[in-house]
């Protein structure tokens, strides 16, 4: 997925009337792309679930993990929204345009 260049005026108040963004184009996977299931649980570390050796019994997660691949190394941050972006895009959260939590809306990129 190529990076897109920032278009237009960068404002620092999301309510600024001069702030406008082009419509978000929907992305589709290429033909024949594999099915992927991502399970993301906020406020829980890798050591929580039994699928990764933790004390919380998660038999369904263990069954899913036994039949697939387990990835446990991605760019993690101290905040939930940027961590999700890093996991879902495979990029640093700033590169994915998510430098902070989504509740703090500004016109600044990232």
C-alpha cells in the first residue's frame, strides 16, 4: 500500500472552516489475498492469555493459534489507537498517521 501525500491546508483546529479533506478511498485486498483474523484486546499484555503462556485461560484463542500463525512482535505504543494502527498497517504509528489517540482531533498530520 503506497503512502499518500498530504493534500491541502494543514490546520490545527479540526473545527476550522478552512479544513477540508478529500474523500477517503476504500481499499480492497488484491485478488487471491489470504484471509487473516486479528484479535486485539485493549489493556492486556501478551502475558495475559494462555495462548501466549499467560494465566488467563483462553481455549478458543489457543485452538485458533494452534491452526495458524502467532505474531507477537509489532511496534507497540503507550496508547491504544496508535498501537492498533501499528498492528493493522505494519508500520510505525506516526507513519500510519496516528501519533495520538483519536479523541484528540486536530488537522495536523499524524
